[in-house]
C-alpha cells in the first residue's frame, strides 16, 4: 500500500503557519535527525505526519514507526495517520513477528521498545524507516530505556523527534538529541525548530489559561500521634509543605471539596458559551480518583468518567468522554500527557507531583484551542513551586546535562515530596493510621494570568467570584484588560469603603450609640451570612469564632468598638489575612 501521490503544495495546504514553516525548514535541510519543539496543543502530530507523507511520496522512506509514551497514544497516532493515507498498526506486539501487508508501519511504546530492542532494530533495518518519537524526553525516563531506543533505531534512515517540553528533572540524556555547550560550559539540548506558548497564544492556536490558586488551614496527625498544623500558601519547610499539601488533597477534608465546587461553577459559566466544555481532575492515585468522582457526583448530581492507569478499557473511556458532552473526567497521572480531548477547558491539579515537566504536560491538556476566544481555567493548591510554574507559562525551558547529579538522578528539591509520596503509597507494616487529616479548609488565594497576579490577600484585590464568573469567550488581550479593570474597580471600592468608614466614625461622634450599633450589627450579620455561603459554616459557629478571636460578649451586648473589631477580623478572613 502506498500513500496517495500529491504535490508538496497540496500537503501544505490547510496547515497552520508554524507547521508550514517547520515542514519547509525540514525539507530545506533534508536531515537525518530533526527535533521539533512545539507547545502542547499546537499540532505536532499534523506536522510530523505531513513530513512523513512527503518522505513517503519522494521514496526517501518506505516504512513509518511511531514511538509513544502510552498505549492510548498508539491508537491516537494510528487514527491521525489514517487521515493522511498512512496505515499504521497500533496493536503490533513484540511477539507477533512481521507486520501485516496492509500496514506501512506500526505505533509502539517506549516500554515496548525497551523490552525487545533487537526486534525493533531488525524491523528498522529491513526497510528504509522514518521513526517519529512522540514526546522524545520519555526516552530518557531510565538509562536502560535510552540505551534500548538507541540500539533499536540507530539504523533508521530518518528520525523525527517531537516534544512540547524539551527538559527533564534528571540528567539522563535524551537519545538522538544534540547537546551544545553554552557560555557557562553547560550542555543544553539544541532543537531544530521551536514554537512556544507565547507565539501560539498570539496566533490563536492555544487558549489563554487563568490559574486559580487556593490556600487554607491544614491540620493533621502523624504516625507518631503528633498533631501538626500549617497554612498552605505560607512559607513552610519542605516536610511541612509535603504533609500540608497531602492534607489539602485528602478527599475527607474540605479543601478539595471546596475547590471541586468552585471548578464546577467555573465550568457552568464556560458551558454558557461552549455547551460541551468539560473538566479534568488529575489525581495522585486510584483511591483518590475514585473518591473525587464520588464528590463530583454529590456536587453536580452527575457521574464522572474515571480513568485508571491499569484499566484495559482506559482508551475507550477517554474516547467516549471526548465524544460526549459529559461534565467531568477524573484520572490518575497517566492522562496528563498526550490525551487529545479539545473540549477540556477546566482542570483541577489534585496531585502532589511537582516537576516542571509534569506540570507543563498537565496544563497542556487544557490549552488546545477549537475556536478563538475560548479561555481555560486550572485550579491548583497555593504551593510555591506550582505558582512559579503557573506564572511562567511563556518561559522556554531546556534540558541541561551538566548539573551536579544525585546518585538517584532526582532533582534535590523533589526529594522530600517524593519521600512523602512513598510513605503514602507504602504504609509501615502494622501501621493502620500513618497519617490522618483532621482539618483542611480552603480559601481563594489568588489568580495568575500572563505572568501577573490578581488577588493574594490584598483588600484591593478582586474576589473569587470575579474570576469564576468571567465570560467563557475572550481574546487573550481582553482577558488581561478585564482582569486589570476589575482589579482597579476593586481598589476603588476599597478606597471608597475606607472613606465611608472614616466618615462613619466621624458621624458616630454626633449620633446616639444605639443607632451606630444597629448599623454595625446589620453590617456584621451581612458579612457573617456571606462567609456562611462561602464556607458552609453555620452562622452561630462564625459568631463564636469571632468572639474567641476578638474577645468580648455576645453581639447583643457588644460595644461599638467590639463589633467593629469583629467586622475588621471577618474582612481579614475574606482576603486571606488571618
């Protein structure tokens, strides 16, 4: 079987500008190895298959092998290749021998290659082969994987490497990638074509992303029986951060419940303009994924699609969700990369994984644009590392080999979080309660967009509802302008409130105390009602907590100064100042 013959111009027709440029650069250079870096959602698959079609038409290659990180992606590639007239076998297995005559190639996984590199080398040597490496950085997941990939595909006539994130947290070299010394003597990966998030956003190829960060009070009991507490979003030791983060993600706590409810409200707003908009919760493990699905049913009244890494029907579930109008999918980390569900517009980052690589790939699930104006929203805990990543969406990263390596190849800043994850996944023998979450409250902390922060506890900052209610169709510059305008309006309202408060204090000197008290009690009760709707706490509990913090008698006997102190305290809670 051969690819339908057509001109190069016809193959380039309908491509995005960057894809045409990248194909033209490839054809101009006619290289054996080529590394293309393009932001997630930009259309790397289409670019690669256009190159494959051209090479097949010219007779430069006779066979195609696509290497992917997951089983699901094998099927995605085969479906995409079929649209180019390139039949690929996504079900090829190491033990089956030769391909069927109806196929021009196969889609395999990196793990599959590592299990039998000589078999794939023999296939590669048998015919002039183009090997397409999808997310090539995965070939460095283990030294043995990198060695296997080199052994299997060293004889390839052409090698085309693709990635949206050409960097890793370790120092394992990526096969068939060139490393060039910079001015500091460090070897950095060199690419042949790059298309980053910022130009893709300007071209309307990807969606703008608003990050919604949530802090809160965490309290937990350790395996030794000690009760500890910390506020997520404040400076913490690595160990305290790992445990506070874990408490926030605990399905039994209120933090994740509150964040899921806020994310669903945002999804409802987006569905006003994009009726099929969907959401994805990325969970740490299977137990949490199932628990989050139960919480979503309580919040929405609808079931959520749950995708687990060891589920043989995972690909079918993902495809079924992609073709539906269902609201939510919950998945473990395996869905963070390469899953093509363009209608995903809301994400909840409910995992303790904190590498830049994983974060970038996770956010990539929500940026794929279908039409201009769609806005994505990602909800996450107020963890410094994640906030840094969210604030640097446009930053280009690369893979550096010459950092001082650890014995285990891990980035040192990841160590304590990794240890905490291992303690979670492998309880001590006979230890039935290694960790117990006792409290996990959630408060809106800040929003991040285009490198800027909105919120963050300032009394002049926009409130949570200002962001949850943003229109679902806005151009990137309109998002920035609207956020700036709302911040300015909030600042003006805060200044006016301070002036009114000052005038009220002056007027109070000329009015009977009972009139002033009546107004202040009414204001306090309104604030308590708003705090009740925000947190779900009963009014009596809120009043009791205010008395505990501020002192004084019940509100009916409280003085003007005491009621004002409680109003000020409650306003502080609303803006994160406790």
